[in-house]
C-alpha cells in the first residue's frame, strides 16, 4: 500500500476496496494515485490536502490560488521537480519556500538545500496540484533565456506592449553589438525585469556578473532580494540591451557610464523613469538601475513620518525668508523626498526657486532645476554663482561636498536667500562638526543655519500579516525605554505573506531628529563643542533624537525592534 493510501485509509476517508481499485487504475494508466482518486470522484483534492496536513503537521497550500515567483523557479530545474513531486513557490532572503507532496522525505529536502544554497521551508501540496503547477509555471518558463513568463511572473503585463524611450536595435549600433542583443528572449527578459520591478515596488535593480553566474536582484523596502539567475552566457547581451536603451556607448566597457531611460506601459497607462549606471567589474559590467516613480513621490509633508511638533518646527524654518536648512543622513535615507516635499510646500507663483542637482531625480513643475555636468565645469559652485545672478528667492543645493560649495551656499543664505541642502552625516550634531572640519567658521554657521534635520528610513510592518508580539521587558529597557512607558508599547510584527514578499515589511517611513540652532546651541558651537556635547545639549533641551523618534513608531506598532536597532543608536 502506498504512503498516501495508508494516510487516507487510516483517517477513514477511503475504503480499502476503493483504494485497491484506485491503485490498480494508477498502475494501468501510469498515473499518480492522488490524481486517480480525484479524477474518479472518490475524494476532492482539498480533502486529500487536509488529510496530509493532519498527518504531517505542516501547513498546506492550494497551488491553484497562489502566484509562484519566477525567481524561485529559476533555482530548481523542472526535471528535479517532476522526479520528486516538488515545486518552489517563493524566495525571501536566503529562505526558499517549497511545496512537497511528501515533506517527510529528508533526502529530497537536503538535495534542494545543496542545489539552491538556501534554507528550505516546506509546505504541503497534493501531488496532483504540484503536477498541474509544474506544467503551468514551467511550461512557459525557460531558465536559460527568459526568467519571467509573460502571464504569471509579470502579473499579466505584456512585455511587448511597452514603449522604450531611447531604445533601438542591435543593427543600428554597429558590428560591436552582439546579435543576441535584439533577439526576442533577451528583449523580453529585459522588458520583463523592468515591469516586474515596477510591479514589486522596487527602488533599484542590480544586474551582477560573476564567473559562473549572472544575478538579478531588486531592492524592495531597503532589502536586496534575488529575483532571477539567467544563464551567465546571456549576461553580456542583457547588459548591452540595457545600455542601448539608456543611450550609452555599448563599445565602451572599461569605464563607468551613466544613462537614463523611460518606459510606458500602454495597457496600464503607466510611465517610469530609470536612472542607469554601469561599472566594470572582474567578470563584466555591473548595472544598477534606480526607479524614479513620480507617482509615488510623497510631497505631502504630513505623511513623511514627522511627529506633529517636529513638523511644525520644520515648516516654520523652511518658511523663513533667509538662512539655511540642512537635511542629513546616509545614502538611501529619504533626504531627496524630504527636501522635495519642502520645495513643493514653498513652490508659489510669487517665488523664484532654483535647484542644483546631481542627478535630477524628479521634474517639479514651476521649479528651475539644473543638472550638474562636470565635463563642462558645471558643478555646484559654478551653478550657485549663476543662481545669485538669477534673482532667486530659494536655492536648493543637492549636496554640500566641499568648501567652495559651502562658502557660496552660506554666502547666499546670509544675503537674503533661503538655502536648502543635504550632507552625508550620521546625526544632526555631527553635521556641525563636519562643517567646521570642512573649513566653515563657527560664527558663520551660527549666524546662518536655522535648522539641521537628520533622518533614516525604517521598514513599515505589513498590514496584511501584522500580528501582536510579546518581548521581554529587559529588551525594551535595553532599547532605552523607561519602565513607566513600557505598558503603552503595542509591539507587532509581520509574519510574512505574498503581499510583502514574505518579509513582514511593506513600505517605509522616516524617523527624524531636528536640531534648531537656539541661543544655547549657538553658544556651544562658538565654543567649538564636540558632537557628543551638542548631542547631550540637544537632548537636555527636549529635542527628540533618532532613537526616540524610532521608539515612538515602535510603540504604535508601526515598525519592529530590529528596524529601530538598525537605524539608530542609543542616546543615553
């Protein structure tokens, strides 16, 4: 008697005579027993699944109701799935979710672990549903040519139904272009990557060549997830296709290049800009594409993550007629969104706003945006000098990188203009030290800077799979939570679902640290106070640190302890 037959008879779902008839039919037609039992009407597939769940104590899935990720399919060959009645479902980080007809088979699980280099999380499915899923998803999936099928992996979008700004064919770029560049599988694969990135709300696409592999990863909600692994021999053609679309020189493979492309999905009436950069590595050119989705640009300051009192202070400072507001934080901390939201608030018909940016990420109607171009000596310094002759009211400098830019920015801020700019520093206090180390005199900082804002992004718990969680009191105390505040913390987590790519995180929100230059802080700066002294003084004056801002989000159940720990440091 088969293992499935044992389980069904033991649970009283099928009579021995019915089972023997089904076994004989399965042997005669060379069909799996589960399929025969369902096809002959003895049991429904859902009844078999519930019996297996009861037997193995592992959750079951209805494969006909879920979307299987192409990135997971790329990790296990179809032949292996056919032979062992398994199918990969999804991949999150280093964990691969695999549906088994027989999850008790440890040998198969070990083989998958060895094959994919991933941790295997088993779920249950009937052999009939696995067979049907293999036929459905692998039927249109080609590992060596196209990692995304046009229906399932791309969410129904037609990869041929998009307009590519700047695209051309390999015959138009000379003999250097490989004949594979314009071939249908390469074109569809590249189009599929772009559409899939849009569908998954990715902020960046990474295409990375290695000696024996070629990897495609998306950055989603701050984390990099592997999406596909096309044949390494297709890598150069994929990169060349993207370079052609971005109007780069495909013959130049020794130097970094920058480009830009726009796609338009006609059926969905959706546009997306991509900022593209290539850099030569040991095994070929790596490509990183930044998605610039203007429809998702949050220009409403009330929705950025500011606490009410911080938002009021920020608005008051950006509406002053002159002076400087500095937004600080590492790359990818949301500085651009914050500064654009401030510009949107200030953008009125009676105000002249000019920006110097490298690069311009979003086009804002009514604002004069200038792209830096070092090839013609158009840098922040030269752009600022030109702005001062353009009758400006408000100037935005993409980043203060050197003393020249700092001197002109501070000159503009002290002569009747409002200047907004960014720096890469860890917190508000270290921004002052960075400016003095750059060569800006303390008296100029105290007479010009109105406000320093430091910020980070924390992952937002997925609302679809959010659940309460209990943690030891000692953990919260170690975070810096006072004992009296612990009862008001409503801790939660996302257990993982398809809506959040099984990460538990869906979207991000900002945490802020604001340091207005009050008289006491100015006195400390003039005394050349250290960053630590400025931090202590700011806290004593009652201003909220990054850690405190993160703890407020944690108390409301908006984010997790790990997110707060990863984006802030203790302030006591």
